[in-house]
């Protein structure tokens, strides 16, 4: 990956001016203008030359240029039609030898379905739009079972929550649902000054190694239980799961059958506990 391919602050502003793009909070747009950060993200993703990467919110193409240099295919999902329309040209101008590796889909990532892609992605690498980062992450993991590696940049507090361990104050629905797919870890902190415009918050890199420890069809039993368990954090599982099982007594019976103390709160349960509970519920 050479600096000649990558976009710096001057190129980012020139492209934005050409397209009359003013980054908007509504779309969660903050454009990376630091080549070192792009290199760092691509390195942390540990892609191989046969990977097909799905990228969300490529914006002006900073990370896209790093990805086409490394992976076999890159599918970029961009909601803004002006940005989607310019991306292939940017890659063609700056990295013509890799231009054929890129395809661009002008669509909201939350609405993308498997049939929208003509390939099966093996990795998700993205600077996710911060306002919808967790819903987008969980949607794409559910929609594309071929994804084996995730490396995403999100708000630092969201990164901490995603990678939180059971029992911690910040452990919650995102932590459990992400770990349903495999081990989640922090992969670094990114400062504010690598973006234009600079956001008010720091960013964090999150890595998920998608090992699929539980059958995917179990998600339908498990995820509603996770939502219910954290809906009222201060209440016990006997109480929070009463709705899912029909009564507190039935919830207690199910919890005991799964080897879980009904007096615990949701934040004490690991994803394995929820999976065990969900499996018992399915029978």
C-alpha cells in the first residue's frame, strides 16, 4: 500500500468541494484523511489476498483505497448517491491496477440483503456511521453468514461496550449479541484529528473473529431473551424474563433448568448462558 494511492487532507477536501459534500451528523459522516490510520485499520483486519470485503460508508474512499490494495474484492455500501457515484472513479484514478476489484452499491446498509451482492463477503471492514454502528454491525452479521472477520471503527464508548465482559457496568445487549458470533476484542483507539471534520469523541477499533460458536438458527430464541434481560437492568432474571415465559414462576423454572440462578441480573450472564436458556426454550 503506497502513499500515492491513499488520500490525505488536501485530497479529501478537494473531493468534498468537487461533490459539494458537507459532512452531516445525520449520516454519521466523518472522513478519515490520515493514510497511517488507513494502514493501521487494514493491518488490524489481517485480511488475506482471497478475502471479499464488505465496507460500509466508504465516503470519499480513504479506507476503500487501502482495502482494494489488499483484498480480492471490495463491495462498498454507500447511502449517499453523490459519494457512491464518485467512488469507482476515485479508485480508478488513484489505484487503476485495482479498480476492477471494487463494486459499489448505493443503498442503506441496514436494508442490504444477501441477494443485493453478487459475491459472498468473508470480511467486514469499515469506519461505521457512528449513529447506527451497532444496528448495522448486527444486521450484516445476521445477513451474511460467510463473514469470518470483522474490524470496524466505532465511537470509543461503543467499542468498550461491544467488548465488555459479563458483570461489567457497560456490559449489555450489544456485548452479548456481538459475542454470539464469536470472540470480540478491542483493537486500538483512534484519535479525533485523523478525521475531517474532527468529531467530539475518540474512536475505537473492534475486532470480531466470527467462529459461530452457536447454531445461527438459535438467534431467534436467544436475542429476544437478551433484550428482555437488559430491559430493566436492576431487576432479577426471574422478573425480566417473566414476559418471555408467561410468568415469573415459569421463568424461574426455565432458568433453573438451564443451571442459572433466577436471582441474578442479566449483566451476570455470558452469551453461553443465554444460548443454553434459548436452546431449552426451543424444546
